[in-house]
């Protein structure tokens, strides 16, 4: 039967988004490679590299994130990594082919996989394909290249996916994807705006990649249930992320989370992996840092994102507690400081590895919510096999009492001998006190 089968290694995997340009002062693959052992020590299994391809010069964007402009040639602006000029080449600013080979080899030696960010919806205006395969593109009535439909992204031009089978676009794009898996040992792809590209193409591409690497891994920047039928292992939990932002700011009740989780489960099914995050390159650059969007509830929401459902993500600089919006079109190195949040992410990722209840998709368990009468306190349990985890999170401004015996059915927490505290304490009393803007997590002892 032709169906999607998740790679066995992915069942409890975690993921790190690496912004090559901003991750180090050098902004190169080789410099980032030196940081791989530290990233592995965070408990990371998948390295997602932001786009590696050369960036177009025509209509290249520069300037500040919200006040960007079309840069003049020779201005020195670096442009958007998502304006791919050639799908078969590496941006010389990042290094050469041998640098990517070394990067992937080192990651594999450390037990990590490497996936590339792939932009299939559009290319730069001066791409190899605009020069040699104009039939791949959606032209306006005057026969000119145009930006992606419904956008003002004038640094990129729209491919014509509606006619892609007949023009050869389907085959050309799938072959380009296969090139990196076959020749560079790449383990899969994060696919940009995947919902703008036909699912039929992604299905074809997945099958073709599996012929080279049966355990390829695919992540869609989209929330399209049919993507999970054959093409993609994981999709963005965008809706959940937006809800989390509102709850963190106190605009919405925690009931919005309680309601959203089963709705998402009904929509996508138990086997779909979902990407859970409190930041990424888009959120950081365009909508604000964790502190700007989530305020004092940033750490509490991070723990929720790492335990509620799906696969937890860490983005370059997140483990440093950085409060800096990184520039999108220019060089702007992460401020690493003292890596203040390292222990937080190590613990989240360790739990994700060790506790089967927290594993991805059907390998893990869905949360069972308590019936707390509170707009600010959320508590839930997840249980599978011998693994059981209880999480209580207080987004409010005052201490919150949670009755552990009864309110957090189906588990009883009447003895300290049964449970180990990850964050928080369990007294002999069945009442747990959760401080403001914090989370308490317990795992069942064997």
C-alpha cells in the first residue's frame, strides 16, 4: 500500500532552526558547523537550515524588516534568503559545496539529521529558470513575470503550478530536491509556503525522494490536512501559536487552548506531527521577540509548547534568551550572551526523548485537560504505556492552587513517592502551589 510512513528515528525527535546568516559572526556553514556539538547538547535531533541557495540580485530587498525597500544593485544589501536564484547551487556567502558536505557529515556523526529550507512557490526574478525555462512561470497579461499572487513580494516571481505537469515544472522541481538528498546526504526539507504549491506535486516529490532515502523527513509551512496523507510528516501549528500569543498577553482565556487541541486533533488526525514553537525566523523578525509577544509568560508558554502536543522547535538565539529582533534582509548576528535558557530547552528536549507520552503524532498521547475553573491556569496530563506526565501552568499574576488528587484525573498525586518533579514541588499535601507566570511539571516514577 502506498502510504506515508514516518521515519522510525523521528518518533521522539526535536528540531532546531539554524539561521546561517545570523547564527555566527562569520555567517557561514563552516562557522555554524563548529556550533553543532553545543546544539546537540541541547537535545536536538534535526537541524533545519534556512535557505542555502544564491540570492537574486534583481529587485533584491534591503533595509529594516518593516521598512524594507528594493535595493539598488551594488548597495551591499544581502536580500531575502527566500529569493532563490539557482536550486542547484550554494550561496557563496555561506560557503561552498564542500562546506555543506562537511556540515552534514558532522551533524550525522553527532546523531543529528539535516533538512534544507526549500522555496518551491517562487524564484528570484533573475533565476536560472527565468532565463532558461520561462514556461515554468505565471506571466501577466503582457507576458511579464509577476510577484506571487496576492502579495507584494517584488523580490520573487510566481511559478505556474496549475500548468506544472505539462510544462515539466513538476519533474524539474522534484529532480532539484532529489539532487540534495542524493549528492549531499540531506535528510529532508522544510517547505516554504507549502500550501501555495499543489499537494499532488508534494506527493510526487515525496515518493521520488523515498526512492533515494526511504527515511526522508518533510515539514510543511502550512496547515493543510491532506498534506499528511502522503507528502509531509509534520506541519506548522500556526493556529495554536497565535492562540498561545493571545493567552500569554492575557487577551484570551486558557479555554481557547483547551478547545483548540481537540479541534486540531479532529482536523489532522492522530498520526500527523505538528510543529510547536514560541518563535521562529518569521515571528522574530516580523512580529517580535518572545518577550515582545508573550511578555512575562514567555518561559511558561515555552514549557507549554514543549509538552502540550507536537514536536518542539528551538530557533537560533532562542536558547540565549535574546530579546533582539534579527534583521531579515541584512547581516545581524545573534546576541548570544550567557545562553541563559539552555537548561530550559535541555529539560524540555530530554522529556521529549524519555517520556513516550510526549512523543510525536500517534507515537505519543493526546493531552487530557483538567476542569479547573480559571481563566489563567491550565493543567493537563498525558499518558502512554509506562510514561505519564502532568503539567500545570499559571499565566496569571497571583499564586494558583491546584488540587492534584482529583482535578488532574486520571492520575492521583497523593504521594511524593509516585512522582518526580521536573519543575515545581510536590508536598505531602495533595495541593500544589503554582507561582505566577510559571509552570510545574511532574513525571511518574517507575
